[in-house]
C-alpha cells in the first residue's frame, strides 16, 4: 500500500514536481517512460507516466483500448487521475477517476465499482487508507465503535456476517458512486489550473489516444527496449517529444 497523507486522494497540480507534470502557460507537459519489460513482477510492456513510476499499484499500458471505451488505460491515468488532481492509485482515488472516465467517454462505472467491491473490498483489500475510513458513515453505523481499531479483514468480515455479501457489495457500489460524485469539484478546479476546457476532455482524450498509437508504432518499428520523453498537450494538439528520437504530433 502506498503511503497516504491527510490530503489523499487529492493533489494540487501546481505543487507537483516537474518530474511529474509541468504547466507552461497553455501547455501541459507530462513526462512518460517506455520499457519493453518492466521489472514489476508482471513483466508488463508499455508506457508509464513518470508521476507513477514509484507506485507499485500502477502497471504499464500500451495504446490498446478495451471494450466500449475508446481510449487506453494510459489516457485514463493522464486525464482522469493526474490532470483531475487525483492520486494515481487507491480505491478512493479510482472511484473518483472512474466517475471522470464515465463523464469523458459515456461509460458506466458501475461494473468496475462492483468488480472492485467483489475482488478487493470483500477480502479486506483496500489501498490508500484503512477500510474503516473508506466505507463511510452509513456502513460504519453497522459496526461497534471498537471497530475503529480493527484491521481491514476484521472490519469486512463483520459487515459480511451482518449484511450478507450481496447486500454489502451493493452498498459498497453506492459508496464508490458517492465518492465519484464527491471528487468532481476537485477535478473541475484542477482542470481550470491546466487552462483547458473541462467540457473538451472527450475530444482531448481521443486525440491523446491517437498520439499513443503513434508512440507504440514508433517503439515497435525501432525495436526499442526503453525510451522516455514528454507528452505535451496544448490548445492546438498533442505531441510526444522523445529524449532521443522524433517529435510525434496529432
């Protein structure tokens, strides 16, 4: 679990180090790195935002999009986490970022919330904060006051026994939906800092997706095992400027 601060999951874009994000007038620069094989235990191939390099929860991604969502995980990391001012990982941060993904692409976050509830939360696995804090006041009322000192597995086991798995999953889904809505004001403020129109995120996401496809095609054609550079987002388009290589633009 990544260490958390009192401000989790919110981040102030102006306070992020230049190695994570640079705000230059009406241009945003996001350093990114590629490896053919990341030493992450998964052997993943693809790109990571440099802001996420030290986060073990983040797996590298290519430009591949999945299902009905037309943009890749890396676009989600950049637009729905980083530029919305949310931490890169943690269940609270992901609940908020999935709400932003839904607003950007028209997707339904409910299946992802339900998957997180079943696969992670029901087994006492929560990233970013104690489960007792994450579940919110309504579910905390189902527990004795001493539960504040329990470990995560004890908290969820008590809730499962009291409510049953299906009812608990649905309450956790509603909790994550509420967290998603609660994160929107911070996302709006963060996008105001970038200078870009929040309402144009759909268009920007599709443009960034096309850029990532070019980036993948370039590393494949060159047979690169690793490289790095900056994704630059401006009012007129997006570009990737490699530290040693070409400038790709869309």
